[in-house]
């Protein structure tokens, strides 16, 4: 999914990528590379990957096993090298990085410029918890929350970074101040996504008078978990400019 983005300083085309990631990092990076290449071929200046694009494990602890030190590791190398090769800004969805607490990760969104240099880092602040008697998710068991609100300048406007469950907390976006594009890489469950995903994205766009770029995990994963998908781009009026309901693509 790729649409023109004209409100910011320089006209730019941006792409939101949807994936159905599995438990194997190498396979997920290969799939992400193919989708990023497709985004670049459309003329995108920036492409955004979904939350935990490198791994949606069979167990919640699987991401801890592949966590990386900040600044080094195959996932971060892939993002930097691909951004440089394609000459395209990449929002790396989220990556499991080492945390201070043993047995946990930071759920980190990394942004690379078109020369492959790290331009921004945001650690997810709000951790998802859900139990409806049939599904149960407790991110706090394996993820350490971040603390800092992050925005960054780009040639095509100021970006505000957030990840998935952050979307439910409008005060986070108010603390960003004026931004041109809000990023929300996500892996909403099918249950919560059906109920709230589009409503929340459109509300954040209108409240903040910003475009919202929301790349998502979308489909049934090898673990049996089903993610909502419905990757979309929303304009500041709250209109959905483009969407991809389910399955990998852009």
C-alpha cells in the first residue's frame, strides 16, 4: 500500500507494509526485504514495517532468544543495509533489543535514513494486556516498557513514533507536539482489531491533524495466533486513503 504524502515539507510517497511473520528470523527478513524492494519500486521515499516483523514466535519467550544489543545484530544490519541499498527511509516496525531486566526485551522501533544511518529510536511505552477467557496476552511478562516520547525530523516532515498498544493512549500523541506523520507499527489481535483498530487510527489522525501510517501483522501465524491486519494510511481529516485487509503486501 503506497500513497502520495503531500502535507509535509517535501512531497513524498510512503508505503505501509503488512506481513504475517513466523518464528524464523532469516525467513522473515527475506520476506521483509522483498516487500521493501517492492515499496522502493513504487517510488516510496519511506517504507514502514509492522511490529515484531522479524519474529512472531511459537511462544512469547521466543523473541527473548533472538534479542539484539542496540547497534549490532543481524536484524539491525538488515535494516541499515536495506535502507542504504534501496536509498529509502525505513521504519523498522519493532525489533527485540536487550533490556535491563533478565528474560525481557525492549520492543523497539528503529528508523534508518536513506543512507542507512540510524535516525531515531523509540521503545514501546504501553504494554498490551488482554484476557477474554479465550485469549490471554501479557506483554509485561517478556517486555520492559520504554519511557521516552520520540519524534524526529525528516526531509518530508516530522515523524512521531509509537507501537501498537500505544494507539489507545491519546496523551502520548499530545506529548509529541506538532508532527506531520504518526507511525503505528502494530500486531493487533483479530479480536481487538475488529473492535477498535480503525476507530483509534482515525481518531489519532483527526486529534493531531497528522497523517497516520499503520503497518500491521495481518493473518494466521504458525503459533495459531491471528492478527487483525487492515494496514492503512489515514489522512488528517480521518479519511482512510488506502488499506490492505489481510495477508502480506503493501
